[in-house]
């Protein structure tokens, strides 16, 4: 068997624990340490059950541990950039949850630090690893739809997050639709050049309280001329709604939702099946497993990562443009980027 | 335009009127007469609205009308054989509803009379003209499924008929499943050699009162080695259920139900669509139109009919074998036919 | 039976002939005259086969015929407004194909003339009568989706029209997407207040030659706060693509395409079914029948029409706003209407 | 955490290894030993990677290991009965793959031995744990379909087994359809009282060489009056075909196949999706996990097992009846059981 890859986990919330368990399914992986600001008896027991020796409150204990090859950053967004820089300095590879930060300038610094240090940096755009969307991408690549003309992405959550989360989320474009911006780039293989964002507070006034919206439609223009549209809602009564379509010169390829079973009941009232899988843990379960598997495999064989820091920057740029579009009520070109960044910094400093 | 085909309708019940209206959509058809045992003012008005000049109680008035080219026999089953014989004698082409009779011997006499007289005789197996089943047959013919191995037919009515009908229907195999026996022959292009029938009175005891069943499963063996199964129910809560599947060496071709629309509602309770089209008038509307269109076209160009008297005999033979199988509790070979007929005659005379 | 409604047809192209044949299926309708600029022997034979007595090149012969109750205007778009005014003056009810004109001001004049004359004026937004979309509307009305938040409409043609048509079509927004603008109003029951249009020439440069696009995405904002998006393409390799979705507080209702049959082939290559119905004549066949049926019924019983002249004006306003949005590269508010009209007039006069 | 359950595995072929890996996902399970007639270096390495201490060729080493609580019997069918008896004597709980034996008499002895010893014995009818079929069963239990009238089960393999396997398989009814016989009992909750089996050699003559068939249709009659039908094929070009339907007085509940993704391509050729999951390892992956999870849970909390030895006997009885029906060409009542067994013994002794 190949040599072991030794991993440290920073941030032991829900997603950190999921990554840990998925990593432990890989025979070549060893997790030796986990850090969390609120580490306590519960985490110590959790770690012990999994044979993870070190539990600490201090992420530096992990980053500076010479036996560790790579770090999973699963802590809060504001810690991502400093931790990546620190890890880069220490020569550790990094898997980091999205977004890298709310500030393009700082995100770019982190990505640059990783590049300069020669470490590998993968961003947690897990949906690229979804069985349905991978198949759509394959069809686009092999030419099943010809030249892409229109991309449509639907992404709706079953329930809005708690107000505590809304307050610090960065807004629907940066927090939720950022996944779809990455998906748009992934499916078409083309860069977004312009966006126009429309939003509304239709579900809960609490979103408006923080200058956010709960429902949004964003249109995209791509470098290759294609057009795109994404719609987001924070609350779909029937569960998690995750669908995409790429339409092109030779036809269309579309992926629908996953359902818990194929069972249908036909009665005097109609024909009914169970609603889609409830939320991202159910829908993207295999995708989470696959993204860690590929990260580890790329570390082992030196192949390029499937999602790079650059991908993180690009998606954030689109999210920022969408946010500005919504605020200014006009389409925004991505080429206004330098200006965007400055405006954004100005805006951020007042929020 | 081609010369007109002049038609007389015998039997102006529901199906007779449907055939009449469908025929009137064809520019080359003229209906000049209609007969019904209970002809009265209502029928006279109906005929007048359609420009049908003659309304009579006596079918002979139609059969012996020298201006009439072809006759649609839509009267009760017991009249089919004598009317076909009479029409054959008069040299009129015939379209006759199924079954020709409840007695194979008499059915064969009618078919023979038609052949000897050189008239064309089409049987009303309308389902052969259904858009779904035609497409299945096309796929079988072009080899999409390779050599057929298994044929499955589901055929369920939304509601049981009235007791008055049950009493004289001839039983589920002759009255209802006969359509499926014809479908089995049509889809495979092979003859049935053996049947085994299972039945039960699960919906309404009234079926048992007349020695009939309301639920039945019949397995088939075909000349070419393929196997088949048909299931019938007199009552499907969700409407008319008409599905077929042909499975073979290269794959499978299956046709599902038609629905009134494609609309689906996704809610907290699940994903729901409207149930299938309610009954045969909705489902086979286009098929009824097409079977008359093809009958008229074959009269015009002298091409062979799409459903012949021989097809009527074959389906009745299978129905009779199924009925015997159910009564005797054992598989019945179609090659026991001569014997079957005699037994059947003995049986019929006691019913 | 109710008294006959006497109809004259102006314009005997494809759609005029379809309306005529659909009208002839209605027992209470009599078509007594048809006019066409290019009336000749072919049209005379067509009319004679249908018992239509008068064939003329002059539409005034029809409008001024005192025996005629209502007129179907199926001639070219530029004739719609003058013919409606003339018919209004003559007191004839009018069914007119969409759009009423390319000029909002003139369209409003026509609608006003109809109102002042007290004649009924129905616009040919046939898709409102489609079995799928009607069912979606019913679900919205009975509250199956709660308050609408997002409306999505996909509308793609199988093939682009001929250059001769493109040159005079008025552009994708006025010629093709106008149906979808009407659909958006119909499905939500709410007015559009703002649009943003994106377009591209991705299929054939000929569209660019006339300042038109062949692919477009338009986002909508509705009075009730809902958001919407429409995508159009002039060429879908797999046929006519006509789908809608209304998403709201309680769930979603969506209608997919109609297919010619339900037959599916499963083979070593995958599971395949036939592509959707090819184009509008196939898909909206029943809808065309139904819109004429309802028009006639409303004339008979004096009920309000299902699609009014006002609906025609509203859809044109949205189309105009979309066209301007595309030209100016910014969102356009419908409340800029007065200004829009003037700008539009200025623009039209230079085209 | 609950106390550990210590497991020994007998038979380390494909299914034995799958069960082992699934068991190792359960925190309360410890596998301490594995035996296989052909144990060698490969198995030792496999065991070592999983922390399984003991590897042996002798199953008695496992059965008589006092530290072991329960045994998974995954060796060849002929060893099942003696191993169950031995385990019963040693007081170990047993999970045993199906069928228990090819001989009802011996199967009953094993089940009786388990009962007398008070050990728990679960049979490997994994399909009961499939997400689709569980949902069908739930719907039957909550009355969604009312009283069951018709049960239909389709079960087709993607490829026929190797001749070596065919020779000793016990035939299609005992080897393959036995799963469907169990499914029929599970879905209806009713016992089978009569079967009629039809079979053919349509795929490969090698089946005929061993008196076996490769294609079969079996009809069932249930104690509660319901009817059933199962169709089996050893070769479906499109992959594993596993569908069920229960039709009853209030409607129908049906489960279709699982597909690897929901992606559909629409092109000029039609609409295509990927074929179903290839075979049982893919389709029943989660079901295998769930059956071991439930077995362990029942050991822990003393609850009744989800599949009992009695279930194994019942399914074998139906399989035997089907085999006899096919050989004798007539329906067979399950109440002919005593006689069946004797006949079967006579038959077995001559095969």
C-alpha cells in the first residue's frame, strides 16, 4: 500500500467531522490531530473513538506539527485566510472550505501565498463531485450538446438558516450562490464576464434586516458568448432543489434532483412520489467523500487538484459582482474588477 | 380527390356514434344510413345534424342498400356473425367490433363467409393503433430489443361494468382480456401455443354470481419460445392502466400510461402528478380515429387490412383457452383446439 | 341547438386555415367567407371543400358583410390595427393573432376602438389554453404553491425561421418571447414592473444582420414582488421545448414537454425515449381548438373573453421594455412606459 | 457506548468480505476471526488491514471460539446446514446467506436446531432492506393501496453466471427467484398457497444442459386471495432490473430501478439517460449495510430479527413448488408440501 498521508483537522464543527469520517474511510489516510476553539470532553471522546491522538484548542499546534502533511480548514470563514497563510509558511497542503474570505483582496493574498509556497490548495466546492453534475460536465466535454448557449442552475435550500448565521453569512450571493457560480464555470469551462442580479425578501423579513435577500435570480454572460441564469431560494417546502441544464447547438443535458427512492403511489388522488433528498448532507454525501478522496489522491501522485485556489477567487469575484449588481441595480462587468475590489473594500469597511 | 366511400352504420350506441364521427372527419367518406333496434327521434336528430339521410330499425335496409360500400357493425355481440354473413352475401366490406362471437365455431364460419365472398373484414382491435403500442411494435420490428423473450401486458379498467353487462359479457377473458391477447400477438408477431389462467373475485361478489372473475393473471407461451403474462383488473382506483413491455436479447421496450398533462406539484407532502387518462374513450381516442382511417384507406387502395378476421379468431381461441384453463385449473395448449371447441360448445350449451 | 355564429376569415395562410378547420368542428359555427390578398384557385377549392361560399381578395367584403358576426384576423401583423378599427366600426367581434402591432401607440388605439365600439376582441395567445399550462395556472389559483416567488419559462423553437421572416419579425422579444411575457402574466396573475434582457447571436449570424438575437434570457420583476426568468432559443436540436415552473412559499408546480408517446427503450447504451413533439402545430393543436371554442362560447353567452386586447397591450409593453433593455444594456422599468413609447416611436421611425 | 458484539466470518469470498466491511462500519462490532477453506497470504493481509486477528482454514476454530458472539456464514450452500447446527450447539447467533440448503428437510432441521438452542438466525434476504422495496412495504402497511390484489415482481440479471456456477446453482427457482419469493411474502404479508412456473432456455443452451432454464415466469396465489407474478431473466442487456408493484383496492404502489444519476440528454435522436445500476453490488449496497446493522441491533436489544429461519424455509418451499411445477407442467399447491418434500427427495437423489 502507498505511504500514509497524515492529516490535521482545524475546526470540528459539523463539516469538519464529516470530512474526518470520510477521510478515515481511505486506507492511506491517518488523522493525527484535531483543533477546535471549543474543544472539550465531547471532542476528546469523538477523537478517541477514531484513534485521533491529539486534541487542541490551538490551530498552531496542528500547523506546526512536523508529522502532518496536510490540513483541512473547517473553521469559520474569517479564519481561512490567516490559516492558509500560516499553513503555506509551514509547507502544509490545504483543503479549505468555501469561501476563502469575504474580501477578494485577502482571498488573492491567500492564494498567492499558497502558490509561492508551492503547497496544494483545494477549495471545498463539493458539488463538482456530485454524480449528476459530473455526468452533465462529461456530456459537455464529449460534445453531447455541442457549443453551450444557455446554462441554467436552480439551487434552493429547504430551510433558511438561523438569524445568527444570516448576520455573518456575507449575503446570499457570497454564502449560497457562490456554489452555483463555481458550478457555472465548471459546467461550461468558460469564464463569466458580466452579471446582473435581482433579489427580493419574500420569505422572512429578517434577511432584509441585514441588507440581504432570500430569493434571487442572477443572469450571467460568459466569455464564449453563452448566457446563464441561476435562481436561489432560502426555502423550498419540498426540500433541497439542485438542478442544472446546459443547452447548446446539438441539444441539452439536464440533471434533476435525487430522491430517497423510486417508489410511486397511484391512487384516486393522483400519482405521488417522495420529495427530493432533504438537504446537502443527504444529497452531497457521496460528493463529500469523493472530494476528499481526490484531494488525497492528488497529494499522493502530484496531479493537479480538481478545484484550485484560483477557482475560489473566480467564484468570489462573480459573487462580489452579483452583490454589487443587486446594490446598484445594473449589470456589472467582471472586467470592472479592480474597481470592484476597491468599491468592495469601501463597502465592506462600512458594513 | 379520390372517389367517396359510402358507409352504413349498424348499431348506434356509444361506439357506433364514435365511429360515425371519426369517419365524418375523413373527406372521402360519406355515411348514408344508420340502423338501430331502438331508433327514435333522438337518433333521427343525431343523423340529421350529420347529414345522414336514412335512419332505420332494420339492419337489412342497410346491408341491401346498393349504394353502400361498407358496413360498420357496432351492434351487440350476438348479432355480429349473422350480420357478417349477410353482408358477405351482399358483397359489402365490414368493420366489426370485437369479439365476433362467444363461439369459435360460429366465428370461424363468419370469417370463412367473408373470405369466400372476397369482402374485407376488419376487427375492432383499436389498441393496435395506439401511439404508444405502435411505437413498441416498431421497436420490436426494427430489432431494438433483439429476440423477444418476455412480454408483459397490464390492462386495468377504472370501474367495473354494470351487472347487466357482466351477465352477458362472456367473462373477463373473452370480454376484456381478448384485447390483450390480440396485443400479445401484435407485439411479438408470434402465435400463442399455451396459456394458464388464474383468477379471483376480489372486487365485487357479483362477478362470482355469474361464474366470472374480476381479477386475473394469464401466462402465455409463444411459438417462438417467448413467454408472456397479462394481468387484468376490473377496478383501478387511479384510472385506466394500459402498459406493455417487450423484453428481449438486446434490451427492453416499454410503454407507460398517458396522462392528461405533464404538470407536477412538489410540496412538503411529496411530488404529485395527475393520474392517467380516465378510460378508453380518452386513452384510445386517436386510436379509434386511426383504425377507421386505415380501414377506409385499405378499401381505397386494396391493401391488406391491419386487423383481419383471422386475428379475431386467434384472439378468441386464446380467450377460450384461458377460460378453460381457469375452469380446469391447468395449463391449456392451443393445439387442443378442436377438442377445446367441442368442450366449449358443450360448456356453452349448459351456461 | 343555439343559434349559429357566422364567421369570416381574413388571411388564409397556415394559421388562418387551422383556425377555420377548428371552427368547423364546432356545430354552432358557420364560416361564410374567406379573404386573402393572394386568393386563387387553390383557395377556392379549399373553401369549396368546406362549404365556404365566398372567397375574396378584399377584406372589406368580409368586414362589411352584414351576415357575418365575427372576424378572424390572420393576415400579416401590419394589417391588424387597421382591420380591427374597421371591424370595430362595422360592429364585428374580432379574434386577432398576436402581436396587434409593433407600435404600442397604434396597438392601444386599436384596443380603444374595440372598447368604444363595444365589440369583443380576443388575442391569439394560444398557450393559455395548453393542457399543461392551464393545470399549472389552476394549481397557482388554488394555492398549491402558496405565494409565487419565482417563475421560470423555457421556450425554444426547433428551427430558426427563414431570413425573409426574420427581417420583418420585429425581433425575438416582440415575435417569439411575447408569448412568454403573456404566459408570465397568466401564470402569476401579477403585472411585470421591470425587465432586464440579455441576448446573443449564437446560432446564425443572419439574426445579427437585422439587429436581432437568436438566444435570449430575460429576467422579470412582478408587482407582487415575485421574480421571473424566461429563456428563448431559435433552435433546439431536440424539438420544441416549452416548459414552465412556478415556485412559491408552499412548493413548486412545473410542466414539462409533451412527447409523441411514452415508449422507452432500455438497451446496453442507456434508456431512450422519443424527443418532444416537434413544433407548435403538434404541441398546441388542442390549444388552438380550445381558444376558438372559448371565443365562440363567449360570443354566445356574453361572458368575458379569456384573453383581451388589454392582455395584448401588456405583453407588447413588456416586449418593448425587453427590447430596449437589450439595446441599452440596463434594466427597464415598465413605469417608464410613456417615455418608452416615445423612445420606441423614435426608434421605430429609424428602423 | 453499548458493549461490543464479537463476530466471526466463515467464508471469505466476495459476499463474506462485503459483510465484513459493512460490519466494521458499526462502532459496536468487532470482528476477531475469519475462516476460509482456501485461506492464504492474500486473506491474511486482508484481515490484517482490518485488524482481524485470527485467520483459519477450519470453521470450527471460529464456532468454538468462546469470545465470539455471532457468526456470519458466507461459505458454499452445502455447508450452511451443518454450520448452523454446529453454531446452535455452540450457542452462537447466526447470520446465514440464502438458501439454507437445496433440501427442505435439511433446511427445516437447521431452523429447528436454531430454535431449540435459542440462538437467533437471520437469513440473507438483503432485498427486504432496499430503500425502494421498504417504501413499497410501508405503503402496503399503512393502507395506501388498500387490500392487495396483484403483486408483480421483475428481477433480471445483467449477465448469466459461469457454467461452473450454473451446474451447482440449484436452478433458477432456488438460486435466483428465491429472492423474489421472499419479496412476494414480504410485500403482501401473506403466504403463497399455489404456484405455476413456466420457463425457457432462450439465452444460452448451457442452462438446458443442466436441466435449468434462463428465463421464467411464475404465477402465485396467496392465502388472502391475491394473485402474483414474477419474471426472471439471466441476461438483461441494460443491466440489473429490479422492480415491484403491488396493486390493490385503493390503487397501486410501484418501485422502479435505481440509476447512477438523473442526467438526461436531449438531442436530435431522442432523450436518453444512463441505464440502471449495473448489478446487485451497486443496487443493494445500502441494503447489505442495513441488514447487518439490523442484525447487530437485534442481538443487542433482543428484538425479533427482521428475517427469520422460518422465512428461509417458506421461500425454499415456494422455490421447490415452482421447480416441480416447471417439471410437471402443472400448478402446484403449497399444501402438497409433505408430498412435495418426499417427491423432492426422490428427485434430488436422482439428480
